[in-house]
C-alpha cells in the first residue's frame, strides 16, 4: 500500500532521481489537487484533514485541521476586520541539531510540497504561499524553484488553476540562518524583513500573521501528508498508524549507529525498531541513551527501547516525539560534553529578547564547560538544577530556552553520576571518545 511520504517517491535513497513533473504525475501527482478543486469545498478539505488526525511533524504536534479551522472566514479577518489576503507558509528552516528529514523531502520530492501547499491554500482561502527555507539548503532551494516553474508552466500554479477559478502561487524565501526563525512568529517577522524576534500571542498567526493577515505556518513533513489524505481519505490515513494517531512518520537516527539515515514507518514504531533500522550500534559501542526528537527533547535510555514513538507514548515517559529524528548517545561519549555542546548551540542562537534565555543559557554553558575542564564545584549541580526550572516553560517569551533545558534536565536525571565524577575527579573521565 502506498504511504504518504514514499508512495510516490522515496526520500531516503540518495541514488534515486529527483521527481520532476513527469515522474511525479506518473505516481498520481497532482490528482489530489485536481480532486480538491473539482469536487471539494474548502471546508470539506479542512474537515478531512481534521478527521485524519494529522498532527504537526515539526516538533509541537498540534492538530493540523484544528489550526486551519482557526483562520477566520472571509469578511471577518485580519487587522482591519475586513476581507483580504491570507497566507500559507511552509517552515523549512530546519536547523535543530540532529534533524534532517525535511531537507531530503525538499530535495527529492519538491512537487509534493507544491501540491500540498496549493491544497492547503485552497482550504484556508490563501492565494499566496511562501516556503521559508534554511539558508544552507541551497540544493533544495534550486530543486524547489525548478518544480515551481514546472508547475506554473503546466497550469498547476498561478491564475485559474485547472480551470477552477482558484488562483494560487508560491515563492521561495531563503532565510538569513538563525535557529529562532523556526519559531513561527519569529519566522513571520523575518519574512517581513524585520528582526527575527518572537511575537506576543495572542493574537495568533491564524488571525493576524504575515503582514497583519491571517496566516497558517506548517512544517514541511506535515504538508506532505495532505495530498494523500485528500486523495485516499481520513480513514485510510488513520489506519496507517499503529495507535490511531494517524499516518506514518519519518524517523531518523544519527550518532554511532551503523547506518545513520531516515526511514518512513507507521506512527507508533518503537525506539528499538528505529535503532534496528539503523543497524544497531557500531562495533565497540553500547547504546546509553538518545534524544528521540532532535536536540530539544528529553533523553530516553535503555529501559525505553520498547516505547512507541508517537505523541502520547513518548510524553508518558517524560519526553517529546519532536521531529522524530533520534540523536544517539553511546557509552564512550561524555554526557556532560554532549549536553554542553547542545547548550552552546542554543545559547548562540538565542534572539536575546528575554533575560532568562539571553543570560541564563550562557551561564549554563559556563558551568558545563567548567565541569568538562575540571574546574567544576559541588554546588554547580544544584545551579544546573535551578536553571532547568528558571528557564523552563512559562518563564521565557518563547520555547527556545525551555527546549534547551530538556536535554539538560534529563541528563541530570539519568546520568547524574557522570556529572558528580567530573566534580570529584576534577576532569572529564571520558577523555577523547
């Protein structure tokens, strides 16, 4: 049976050719758009996506159809209370350490995103879409721009698409390259040419987003599921998962595994299954733990290998599914140095808007670096514990600092003896990994 991400074109084999328009159409490409414009109302598209249970694949896991339903009806929207433009924006600013799934989708199936955004635009009443791409994804940008040109030439973008009377076009915007742009309101500020700072919410982007107009921001992988849901129905999509949450998921693995990579599996595949797809640990290394959904998630350890990687199950054991891209910690890598490297990234990428994030993250880095250099003090562990609370949810303007605290707080819980040894031995006990 075809599945949403690999039914038309596989994304994990770099030897396969790019899906140009002809190849994409040969595997039912743009048939979902034809169905949408020919026989469905915008409300029916949103209803189908809602019934499918599709949740955001970018980290937060918010129900997609619910987000679309928040967009006001024509005539009651925007800052001026009147009708006007609406926007659909794809967040392709994939910059979290250990996450690489969206890049492969963009590079090897660019038409999938074009079709998905046209359908999403129709559903929410948008006639313009933007793809906000990480600056380093130049290869993906070129292929996406080529796909957009092909779609325009074929009458699949632009004016009166497929003779339906629906107008929709896409633009690609390469970002300046800051992690904070992954936060949807900071992304919108950057897209407007402003400094990438998060906005106060409410109002939420669905009511007042890009240029003050109703806007929906979705992750790349999330959007790729939409054409398949429209073409085959919500019930089919729900049946692909193991738990009723809906669909498949791109799971990735990096670190000292034998075959780092990316695989599409039913949503609810276990942590152990994904690691098995990665070939298990490299010879001479033992699995000690992992971040299950990118750098801003809590560690899972050996006792969690049977945990289903879905939104509810991962939350029950104290972490988040996040992006579903696993970063593996082995027994020869220092957990303190591992976390220090992540915190250094988050501290550098802070926008500096709020004090806890601007000052708290560098302070955390200084403590972790001192531990690694053999200059740590016993009270440093309690200071780190304090930081995980003071930089936690509800203490900062956006989720950057709380996300940064997730690997730290769980490392202190699962690997505390390693932190203690750094203090007692006055050095990192691991040396060179």
